[in-house]
C-alpha cells in the first residue's frame, strides 16, 4: 500500500526562502531608517520654528531679544521664552530673580519638549551632575548664537561687558544688577531687531549644538548640562566661523572650552533658526566663511546663496 504524498518544503527550500527574506529585509531597513530620520528631522525643524515665533513675540513685547542669561548663574533663554511657547504653567514655577541653584529641584527636572531633538534623544533627560554640587536639571539640544570666533579669546563671548557680534549673548552687567544673589531689575537682553544690521534672514539666532554622543547629560566642558543653568554657558551658547566650523559628526572628541561648535545628531546636516523665524538645514561642510557671516549680526557682508 502506497502512502499519500505530503505537500511540504524541503530543508533546502526553507533555507533558500529564509535567505531571500533576509536579503529583502536588509534592503528595506535603510529605507525605513531614512523615513524615520526624515520624520525626526522634521520635528527638530518644527521645534526651531516654534522657538523662532516665541523669540519674535518676546521681542515684540520687550523690544529686545532675551539674553542667553541675564547674569552669572541665573536662568537662561529657554526659560525666558517659555511664556511664549504654551508652557506658561511651567514658566510660572521658576523664580526669574533667583539663581539656578536656588530654584525648586522638581521644576528644574521638568523638560521642555521644544528643546529636544528626537534624533539625539528619545525623550526627556536630566544632566548627570553640575559643577560645584549644583542641582541637576533638564537638558536640551539647541544653543543661542553668541557670535563668531573673533570673540573666543578669554571667554569674551560669554561675559557681561564686552561688545560681541552674536545675538543670544549674556546680558550686560549694568542692565541686570544683582544684590544678595537676586536680580533687582526686570531682565534685559542686549539686542533688538534694530541691532541685526546684516538682516534677520541672514543671521542665525538658534542652532543645534554639538554634543559628543558619549557625553550626553554631562556638563562643564562637555556642554550638556542643564539647559536652564546659567552657570554653564557652553550648554546654551555656541559660536561659528573662522577656526570654529560645524561639527562633522556626533562622535568628534571636542570640548566646549576648546571649540564651542554647532552640530547635530542628523546625518551630515545641522538645523538652524534664522532671525526672520525661518528654519534652514545646512551641510556639515558649510564653508567657515559663510558660517562666520551667518553668525555675525553686523559684519556688513552679503551672503553668497550659492554657498549652501
């Protein structure tokens, strides 16, 4: 008596099918990753666009842009802009007249979604530590344009008296007096639109900041402390041009003290907010001369559009 034939794959056929599926999956994965990165890049650009609108509202109300920090150790521009980014409830929990170190720790731990690039971080993150035992706080991925390499020496780009060519610089000492570790006057930034003599569409306001991928959450020279901590200027301010180009990748071994660069976790590009509230994506190979022109608000030169 003959047994009926069974309809089944042989071992060889199964192995061939598995191999074909493996090849198809390996071909599909890069396309899926590209789609995901495009979505992350779009979210990052939208964050910058919302920050740009908030900056315009702030200047419209006060006639000046926010300082990157009004005085050493106080709160920073991301906090000052919160009232114009539908985060007024969080904004009200900060005390603008008090030092970062004197704020409510629970408030410092509250992250601002607009300050996070999804290509670098999957969600909110706290700094690992702060200098001199300061409170840890929420981190962020965007830094204000503090100007060009011309003001790098002796940390002039982050101080409170020197004339510089950026936009988001520390406030002037005379405008933000401190007594008994408290600000005694309303916070004043340095500049308004009248000071952007190169034109707002030719001047960077905010950009993605370089952070080494192995140093996330680390403050000081590694540049990723709490985005609210005005004692860590390398966390929320950056320079560009001259000997300070864009970072080529998130794996570069750089410190803010040596090279306070803009940079990103996106492949080969960095996102920026310009003064007219438009957002732009530039190649990491952007010419340093063009980057200088974009970071200086008053160099008087005309930017060559063919450089992008």
